[in-house]
C-alpha cells in the first residue's frame, strides 16, 4: 500500500465523493486537486466511504470488479481493473421501474454475477478456486454513474468514487458453474427493442472467474477477504450505454435468461 494522502485529505475527499454520490451533483475528478494521488490513495478514500455508509446503516452485500473487459477499458481510457463495494441500498428488483432521481448520467452494463458459497482470501487465488467456491452465477445489469463531470476520470479518481457504483439488478436464472460454462455465455443488450450491444463472457479477462480472482487479490492488498454469501459483479462485458427516463433495457443471456428494467423520472 502506497498511501500518500494525510488522514485529513482522505477524510476531505471521502466527504467530497459522498456528497456527490448522495446529492447527484457532479464534481471535478479528484486528481485535478491532488495530481500526485496514487491508486492506493483512491482505495483509502473508498474504504473511508464504505466505513461511512456502513456506520449509517447500509449493509454490504458484495463487491464488484470493473474495467475488466477491453470494451470497458477502451471506453474509459483506463487499462487496469478496479474494485468497489456493493451495499443493500444499491440493489433493485428485476422487472422494476428504476428512478433516475439522484443519478447524474447513468449507464447500463451487462455482467455475469457470482454468488459465493465459501469465503475466498489471499494473494494468489485463481480461476479454479473461484469456481470451486462459487454457489451459482446469475445474469445482472449494473447501473453505473460516475460522480465526475462528463464521466471523465482516471483510475485514482474512479477508485475513490467506488468504481462508479450506483445500482445493480440481478435476475434471470441462477445456474451452477458445473452446469454452464461461465466463459462462453453470449449476451445481447436491447434498449427499447433495439439491439445496442452484444458480446460473450470471455470478454471479461478471458473468463469472468478470473475477474473474481483478481478482486480477491485486490481485497487481500486492502486487508480484506471475500466473505461467503457475497454477490460479485465481474465487470461489464460490453461498453456501458447511457439511459434516460422511458428507456426499457433487457440483457438477454445465453443459458442464464433475461434481466429487464425500465427507467423513470
Ligand atoms: C468504472 C466502472 C466500471 C465495469 O463493469 O467495468 C465497471 C466506469 O466505467 O465508470 O463497473
Ligand atoms: Mg460494472
């Protein structure tokens, strides 16, 4: 860990990000004011943010990996994956109407979600251990929303902003990884009946379980583990697409079924 920020600066940046997240008012990326901040500084801010939300009564339900596919890395101009935490207030039911109130510029991504049967920890967890520890996988839509103006950021800033986490929706059909191969699942995303993106799960680091393994390794560096029962989003397969009220989004996954949501004012 190379934390260079003072505890005071971490507290100040946590407060700045938390206000942007809760008011839905965009802020400049943090590196504009702190050009020397490191990725570990970003995680220090993210961990302070997590602590703040947990102390306010939010329950953590899992973690997400992000920037794990080429499409996402190219779209955001960042070439290193990152992680963020997920709490119960971010979960929305499938087939529900999702209000964009409080969101700045929401975008949708289709992802394979993992639910863990066993805890994973350590610096060298790999694909086989992830698959072995997985209870089941299910299809998900993540609604991301960068708190930075113009959805423009660098890795340091986006890590502090909890990986742009906003909302997520799991659904479809849960399947065991012994029954379907999580590596070769096709997905088609439709907005208002039009196909807007398509891909296959292998786009996520060659195998989405590898993104979960990387997440466990990053957690290890932060002194954390991935608890049993966690929901893990393994990262957008295709580029993220902007949504506005009135939009109807369906992610159609091979073998895992569909996840459908609607956006309203
Ligand atoms: C960062 C979050 C990336 C994913 O699935 O790649 C992410 C961003 O693009 O704003 O959630
Ligand atoms: Mg995502």
